[in-house]
C-alpha cells in the first residue's frame, strides 16, 4: 500500500509539474521547426497576402535547400487570417495544436493586434510583416511582437520630406481620403500631426469604407474643394480603384499618399498610376541581395516581388538567424531580436536592427515616383525608386521622429 501511495504521489507531482510548463515544452527538438504564417488571403488585402505567401514559401524552400536551421528543416503552417477574431483563433490553434515556435505575417493592423495578444500570452514571437499602425508600436505594443513592416511615422516622414522639397506643404491645402479601419485612422492621425507642425491646411477629410469600389462621390468633393494636393491614406485594392477613377475624372492636383504597395501601382496600370509614394522596398533596389531575391522570385512565379513579399521573405531570414543563434525558446528569441547589437541583412544599403524600445525594425525606406507612359519600360517598371531614406549620413532614428500612437510599455 505504501509503495502504491508513493507511486501515486510521484505521478501526481509529475502531472502538476507538466501543467505548469509552457505550451510546446514537450515538442521534439530533433524534428522540423514549425513556423506559423498568418495573413489575409481574401478580401481587399488578399492580393497583398498572396505575395506574402509566395515569398514565405520561397524563403523556406531556400533555407531548407541550404541545410535548414542547425540541421533541422523548417515546416511552414499557413492560414488565411480573414479578420481579427479568426486571426486570434487560428493563432491559438497554431500554437496549441501545431506547436509553432513563432508566427510570421499579417497585414491588417486590427488582426495583428489580436495575434500579438495570443503570442504574448503563449510567449511565442510574432513577427509582423505588413501592419503599419503606430499604435502597435505604441500603446498596444507587446513584448513578443516585432515589426519588419515600417510604421506609419516612417512613411509620413519620408513622403513628407519629398512633399516639402516640392513646395507642397507650407501654406498648402490638402484633401485626405482615408481607409475607415485601424490602419487608416492611425495614418490619418500621423498625417494631421505632420500638417500641424509643417504649417499645412486640410481642405477636406473623408473616411472611406474598406469595401468601397466607387469613389465618384469623394472625387466630386475633391473637384469642388480644389486642393493643392490630394493624399490617399487608403489600403489594398482601394488604392487601385482610386487611382483609376482619379484619372477618369481628369483631376490635375498632385496626388500621393503616406501608405502604398507597389502591387496597387501594377494593378492600376501605367496609364493610371501617378504621383510619389513611400514604400519599404521595391524590386528596383539595386543591391546584390535584393537583385538575387528578385531573380529567384521571378524565376519561380513569373513576376517580380513587391514590398509585401519583401517583408515576409525578410522575416523568415531574420527568424532563421535568431534560431541559429539561441534556439527556439521564446524568451531567448525575444532577447536576441531586441538586442540592437544584433543586426540583420535586409537587402539594403545598410544593416537593420530592432529598436529595443518598441521592436520596430530600423531600416531604410524609399519613395517611388510614377513615370510618364512614354517612359515606362514594361508593366512592372512604371515608376522610379529613390535613393535610400534617410541619407547615408543620417541616423535611421530620424524616420520615427514625432511618431503618434502613444508610449510603448512592455510591462503593461
């Protein structure tokens, strides 16, 4: 009887001890390394999500072909995030059932927030590759969330510098069209803050539903207001529809925006694309690694990668570097990633690093400017890409000056 009691006590202790271990503590350490990939593949962000998936697949294929990570292959678990609630549910399933060591992806700022909440509770890194909201780097920051995608402040400062140089800010009247969801609201706040400190004026300001396809009512208001500049804070397929209809209306005010994806320019077509826009990367960035990525992507998929593809491809290689250095345990990965002495080759002129204060990847950005139809070489090269911003003699921190979104506190 005494032996049975001791056996029962020992079994109970083991069971209780197991219950206190983090999720995935019993995962095999000699099998594949599972990484979750969540991003919208339907809806108005779906076309961008498809580029994200293609790039993540390419990165995993290359990494595994080169021997994997510390001798282990990467297995990618892919899901359509759909909306914030579904994204949260799928993130939980990836962690609890699939035992992923990290989650990569997302484009919607609202969905990125719900994924980050799940990742933070489970102590698994989430590398955001497409959500721009300053609030995600501010009051909604999470210790286990990192951002490869640049934040709105970085785009506003880059585009704002261009517009100031063109004499289109001081004393000028702007008309703003903004996507009516978290990303758009956040970007609008950043744009208004920029105008306020730069002596610009607002001639009009409209929130546009994310499912809007007809912009005629907004463009009639733009025509009546006669602004000096028309600024788009739209997203996804909205930008394509807006650009096409702007051309049809024959409006001649300079047009640009504080958020952009090159896929939107390609979808609009060379005859409709116009203006200057900020972006994290384009297929024209002339570095050896960028051009190797462009070639590999084009060879595999028959078209060049766009900026969302850059984000997911880069995130996979950043995660590879971190796992090679410290393994797959969540706390160790966070410690490695947030150390600014650990830099990453992001296929640009200088290496990048994560800001330890809010986990934003500090990196160069660019502006792209539409080419006249007669100067376009093909369906992809319908714009030119600027030199890196900021200039080589300026610190990367200048890009996040005057960021809105509140203060980040990882202990909160």
